């Protein structure tokens, strides 16, 4: 309703020229321009509510900043808890000067590229995330047929619940604000798939510490919302390093020739994202990003969007390609020749 949309505006876009609207065609909420926006405008910057390095990258990238760890060195870690030696920290094993990265000795599931990243994550990781990750039996999950992608989903849900508890400790309600406005598409799964997804959440429910008061139904809701709303964290060579949940950015709808792109705020901070207009956008026009690789052909794009996001794309580019299957793709050419895109290494 109108009050809910105004609330989303006040939470996420109060200092921007953007607002939230209810879209037609079953698209849910979306972001529109309150004023004319010129090409190249920084629309907003955002930080993730929760994030996680991909399971297959956890031994190669820092869990805090996602930078690559030095592959020619190994962390020195120990099972002992307290050290007077300034080369060690309580709870974490830090390396000697000949090394420059660290591992949590308790769960052995997170690595840090520097003392700074270790210090930034220490309190958060030790809320309940460390205990939960230690309880996850990864060899057993692999034996059960769980892929690295599923294990990454598990870790992201643990990170979200961990952040929820930190919010409660701080007297905040950011968790509800971050998820309540999002669609889970729970009604679009068949019964067999939904049962399989819920079995994953049931496992997470069991490994979360009892004193974290896990709520099974809330965990299910967030897990499904992550699946259709999380953003990939990408390296310089196009490799996916991990995933994150961005509350306001999840309000963007998709287009195969988007008028908005995003990139890390700095080369040293892959998690904080800046969103820019890449075309002139008129007042009242909806803003779009692309959920997928728009280089793919129309049939591949449509299949991927339907399979992963449960909608049949009817954007202008898709409609043109379906109507003119033997002709070139003019919107793709126009989009990729936009002068501003040369600044984004796209």
C-alpha cells in the first residue's frame, strides 16, 4: 500500500532522487526516478547486510574484504585459546611476520588477509557464526550430495542470522527492514523442490546455537529470499568470489538492456557498491539492473530468468529479438556502445 511504499522510501532512499513504486505485471516493487537523471549520475552507494565468500573460495579469499590470500604461504593456527605472545590473538591464530594471513582456529572456516580484517570481523564472527560454522559437517554434506553452491547458501543464512542477533544487541531492527519487503516466490516452487530446500534450512536450524533462538519459519523465509535477491561479488577477471544481500538494491527489477549498472566503490573494497545511471532517465521512469549475463542470446536469457527468478522476461530487447530472430540485436549494440560503459570495464 501507499504507506508501505513511503516507508521503504524513507528507509532506503530518503537522501536520493529515487523512490519505490508498486509495479504492474506481477513484478512487485520497483525503483523509479523522482526527477530527470542524467547519464553517469551516482544514484546511491550501499553496504551489504550480510555476505559470505563462496565455499570453493574460502581458502583463497579473505572472509572480510574478499582479497586473495597469498597462495605460497599457509596460516599458522593452534587449538590453544589464550596467548600472551603479541603474535597471537585470543580465539584466532595470527601468523608470524613471515606470514600475513590468519585463520580462526575454532571453526577453521574463515581466513583473513590482514590484522585489520581480522579485527573488523572479530566481534561479529564470535557472536554465533563461529560456533555454527564449527557445527557444520561439510564432509557429511558433500557425502549427502550438497554442492558448494548449497553450502555457500547455508553459510550466508548463518551470516544473516548472526547479523540479526548483533542488531538485537544494538537495539536495532535492521533484519526485518532488510527482508520484509522482498518476495520469496514460495508459491512458485513445486512441492518436491520446496521440501528439498526446507530440508537444507532444517539442517541450518539444527546447527545454530540454541541460545541464538533460531526461528525455523523465519529462516525458511530468508533462505528463499536470498535465492532470488542476493548479489554476486565479482573479481577483476569476472570470477564470482561470494554473495551478499543488499537491502535497497534488491528492489531493482530486471531488464536485458539495463539503465543502471553497479561496481565496487573502490578496488580495495569489493563489498560496497556504487550504482550509476548509464542512460538519461526521465522522471517517473523505472530503473533496472540486469540479473544475468546480457551477452547471452534471447532464449538462454529467458530460460535462465524463468528457471532462477520465476518470470518470463518481456523487456523491449527480448520482444524485439523474438519478433526478428534472423536480424541483429540493435539494443545490445546500442547498450554496449554507450560511452559511459568504457569507464566501468564492462
